[in-house]
């Protein structure tokens, strides 16, 4: 399977964002990609709210038409889907197959509520409702697990996806600059190694109004933790071929997934913010 990452600098012009995504997907298809992945909030990143829409709206229709015309499987980043109430949307990832059919939908489970003095104060939960379902979808016969951005910090999600049969995990993201520099590659390689999967992570790049900046460095990582492709600091696409037979060999020679001991694991009481244990 040949996969491509489309790295964008989405801003507050939805039409321009969708055009940039279309151009990169077209280039990825021309480059022989079987699957292309866009970043989190492909449709809009700006100071004002964008009108949410359903799965039958413009966003999904746009990428369904494009996937069908290009004959390309598309993980269409994420968009602002109509949520459970007037004050909250979902951060939603649609997956389209080569015919343009909607074959998977994932709503971001873990929401980015952080307070880092002098750096960032952000509460995603103030305007976004969390999803509750893990999702694995077949893409050309390959089981692909879905996640978005902040999900990357929760290894139990990725272990659950791997146990459910996923051999490729995708991560559309808009990782902020201050955390991305120290954590982005480390976390992606860790998730790849511990679950013996390919990690396909497409990030936003550059500055977004009013004062946000994304780290970029979109990565494709193999099950041994080797970086197969990394995007430079610009809007672009990068691609790599996934050797699924080599993945089988890794799992055979170092069968860590088979060595799990679920009966020995005991979950502690739910942690509270700032808890030491």
C-alpha cells in the first residue's frame, strides 16, 4: 500500500482550504497513492466559528466526489460536524473509498483542555463534544484504525485499535508548536513500536489566525519505529510504501502483542487532574 500525507496550512477561508486540499490530493493520486490522509480541521482554522454541518453536507460531499474522481481512498482529516447541542460540535473524521462512498466515521474522543502558563490556555471541550466509539475501517483489505491529534497521548486507545485488528493507524492533527517540538515524533514512534503498526500522521503547518501555530512535520512511521517519510516545513505531500509482509515478520519475530497478560492488569481508580498516582 502506498500512502500519502497532505500537510496543510488551513486558515479562516474555507473555500481556499478546500482548494488546497484538493490540489494536494490530486498530486498524491498522480504520485500513485492508494490512500491519502489530510490533517485535523482541514476545513477551517480561525478565530470565528464556522457553521457546522452533517455528514450529508458540503464537506463530506466535496471529498466523496474528489475521492471518486481520483480513484483514491481518502481520510478526509476532520471537520466541524453538527453536535449534540447548539453549543457543541463534533470533531469528525470521514473516510471515503475509491468510489467516493463513505466507509467510516470517527469522532474525536479525547479533547484538548490544557493550561500551560505563559504558553497556552485552551479548552476544546468548551465548544466540542467528545465521541465515544473506537473505529477500524477496511481500506483495500487493510484494517485502518482512526484517531485525531490529542488522542495520540492515550496509548490505551491505540492498543484497543491494534487488538481489534488495525495494522495501520492514522492521526490527522494540528499539534501546536510548543508541544510538537518535544512530543510529536516521540509519541508517534512509541505508538508504532508498542503496537507494531504503521503510524500515518498528517499535521497542519504554520500560523493560523489569530495567534496559533502548528508544528507540521507530518510523519509515516513503520512498525519498528523507523521514520519512512517526514514533511518539510511547508504545504506539501509526502508518500511512502508500506511493506505489510515486513510488518508480519516483525510481529512473528518479536510477538509482544501475543505476550500481553490482560488478566494481570488492574486499572486504578480514575485519576484526577494533577494526581500524583
